[in-house]
C-alpha cells in the first residue's frame, strides 16, 4: 500500500500536461490482448490510462484502478478523446475487492509491489480471474538498475526491492499455466519516462478450466 508521500509523488508526476508514459499502450500488452476474445479486463496500477483505453477501443469491458486521482483524470480525458468509457476507481491494491472468477483477463503492466506484499497481491488478483482467463504481465527486472544509472529516462522503481526476478514471479502464480515466461532486454519508447534500454520480465498465463 502506498504511503501518502508516494501518492503525492504520483499525483505530482501525473499533473503535468504531457502523458508521461505516452498515450499508446505497452507493446507486449497490445500484442497479447489482440490475440484474445474481448471480455472483461482488470488493470491495476493503471496510471494515465493508456492500456485501459486501448483495451476499451479493442472491445473490452474495462475496470482499472490506481491511487492517483491525477492519473484518473488523465485516463478519463484520454478515454473521451478516443470515444470510449472506462470504469476507473481510486483504490489501493490492499483495499481492492472484486468477485472471484469475474475477469477474462488481468494485465499487470509495470505494476510493481514490494517484497512484503508482492506474493499476497499477485495471488489475490488471480482469484478474480475466470477459469480459462489470461494474465498478461510485463515488469522491470533487478538488472534494470544498471539502465537507470546510465539513462535518467529509463524509468522503473529506483528501489531494488520493487524490481523483480523471474523465478519469484513464476512462483507467485503456481495455479496458472504459464504459456510464456522469460526475461529479455527491450528498447522502450513510452513517453519521456520509459525511454531506452530496459530489462523486463514478460509472462502470459492461463487459469486452468478444471
């Protein structure tokens, strides 16, 4: 759960006119979402709404949440500009409550939780996924720290405890069939704060139907 100072940080960051991570959805998210039949999707830690708006434009019923009111304002503005609607809520991951087995997809795109809460939050989210539903995840690895040292616009948490290792994430989702899970180096071009070389983990998982 974010502290008041952390929420203030994100409100300040998102209060500028520009979309700090751009208006276009994350490439991995786009690629995997377009392979799925539209249904109901949950996007935690959705910030300024770029992924939520893409999902809505692609025919999905979208619920998104974050703790930044400034992020919500920009997400809803982006949705209006694209002629779609979002159900965007201001809640923390700790307080988020949804019906079990109610989402066809959940996307965690650069949604970073600390070591003390990561496992609990990830397993909580999977309860909300329908049998046969899909998890799409992209996150920065601990190796990304080096990119941050070399490039101030590389993005990602500066606290290594908020960065991930692939085996930790694999173990967070024991109930899923992992169709993809790998770490890789990519070049991001997402606004002015995810720009340049990045080390990321990508996961595509399915909840068994039985």
